[in-house]
C-alpha cells in the first residue's frame, strides 16, 4: 500500500486539532446558548472579550480567520471586531531539526547542497508557515516559504469550529447571515495551502503589474519549489511603519499611491484582488516603490461584479437610486425592500466618501473613528430590524482589502486626491474588455476560474 503524504487531511490530525481548540470554542458557544435559553440579556462587550480570550491562545488558521473577520465591516458587531482586531498571529517558529526533516521531505536527501547557504532560523513566522532566507549557488538571495506540518487537517478542523462560532453568533444576532462568509473563507484558506497555486498567482501578478514601475513582484524558483515549499527571489525593503515614521509628506503620499495601484489596478483592469494587505505582506524600497509578497489569498471576481462596484460609485456620486439597486442585484442581493436599499446606501455613501471630493485629502477626516462607529452601529441596527441580510461571499476579501488599505493610508497620513486616482484607474472601463483581459491573464498564469 502506498504511503500517505505527511500532510494529508487525516482523521487523526483533525481529532488532535479538535482537542486543542474544541474546549475554547465550545465553551464560548455554550455560554452564549445558555444566555439565550435562560433569557438573560447578552452583553456584547463581555461575549466579544470571551471570544478573544478563547482564540488568543490558539495559532494557525483560526487565528487568521479571526483577524480577517475583525476587518470586514458588518461581518461582526462592532464589539467583536474591536476585540478580535487585537489578536496577533505570532506563531512559534519551527526548530531546526524539524525544518531539516521538512526540507528533506520536500527536496529530498542532500537538500542543503541545492543552496549555497540556508538560514537555520526563520526570518518570519505567520499562521500557515515560516520563511527562511537562503542564497543560491549563483549568489541570488532567496526567500524559502515552508509550510507548517499537518496544515490540511488543522484547516479542516478549524473551519468546522468556525461554523460553531458562526451558528452561535447568528442565533444571538440575526442582522448578518454569515454562511456565505464561511464558504468564502473556507475556499480561500484551502487555496492558501497549495504553494503551487500561489506560484501561479505570482505569475498572474507579474503579468498584471508588468508595466507598473512602482510595484515589484518576486520571481519563483521552480526547481526549489513544491506544493508546500515556495522559493522566491528575496526583495529588500523596510516595513511601512519604519518608513512612515521618518518620511516627509511627499514620500508618504508617493508610497500611498503605489499601494493603491498595487491593489486596485489588478482589480479594475483584470477583476483580481490581493485579499490580505497585512503589514508583513509588503515592504517599501528607498525609492518609495513597493515590494508585494505572499500571494496565497487571491480573489478572482466575475467581471459583472466589478461593474457593480463601479456602478455603485456612480450611483452614490449622482444619487441615482435605480443604478444603486441594479448594482446590489448584480452582487447577489435579490428582492431588496426600499428600507433595505436605504440602509445599504448609508453604508455605501460612507465607504465611497473619500472618492467623492476632487481634492487632496486624508482617507478619513474629522472624527473619522467616531463617525465610522456611528455609521456601522446605525446600519447594523437597521439590518437587524429588517430581518437581516446575507452578504455575498465576494465581499469578504473586497472589504478586507479596502479596510486594510484604508488603515495603511491612515498610518501614512497620506493626503492624496483619491477621486482622481480612482477615476484614472477605472477610466475607460468596459466589462467586455475586462473579461478578455482576465481570460488572457489567467491562461498565461495557468490558472482556472
């Protein structure tokens, strides 16, 4: 009988993970259910804190999911988003004996001979894997991304536990139906486990951003890559926090423009978005250009969905209600009542606000945090009163990217004419042109959709 791959999704692996996370998540869900059965008034702040504590001691995908959910408007009540946003994915590094075994599994005995040098200590650790710096025999600096063990089983177990959390949350607060959110997170996490798929994503981004001088994408070293090991060219750069702290306004603005184009040119020209603008996924070079990294979490959108995004912008700009309704229907919001449309329009107007003024400005101005909380609270209250809504799964990474980039622009204190930058990006948009461009790009990168 052939030997099973070491990282196969196994019952033993899942049971082990259930034992690790089941008590924490199960206890949280039971507490919420008990409050409901006994008729006790729930305290969202305390429940949110309890969930953060339950997740705080865990590593791996469930931690990553919590961070994603905390950044998606209306995926969670404000109290939950605030608590979960404090979680940090500080996964412990794998020690050298284990790294050696893993590398042997991926590249075979004598794997060290394939490199001129290979760092024994990881230079970066994340929720699904860690990165080692290496040097090839021809002197090229390399980044070797090595996946943690048994991740297939861990992801499968964590996604089942996430269903428990979502079911408890939906019973307590029916404003948002999270079922499509769970489906999207599950699909993207499973994709992230396949580093060969990530290599294809890298090829896609090299194609889409080939003419963008402000953005750099690493090369993949195919001969040193497998499904669970991705070897890329090393790109030197500083963290955006360090650069922002020492830079003048002109430099910070230039970085912001490059970040905007790195994320949104692929979206509006090809229907593709990098769904994880985490601080560790990009660095800044001395000339203010951006190194874009970690391409596991990529979303390819139907061209008509992108048209809906642009149509809603024009609807907010012009006040054309019918155009807004058509955009919502394109996204998958059927049979909307007038009250539901009014509620969704409140949120749309807030999200698109920075794009409405033809002047350099901060991404958020004048008591932005307070206004944001007030807007989210108002929308959430109305959605609950109207019987709730099921956000389309496409919204998960779209909102994740928008909120993540917004926080970067706020950190940079960038004063940019967002209206003109956006208008230039969508200039000449045509859904047929996007469809052809997307099809050609995916074919070139050997991706199917």
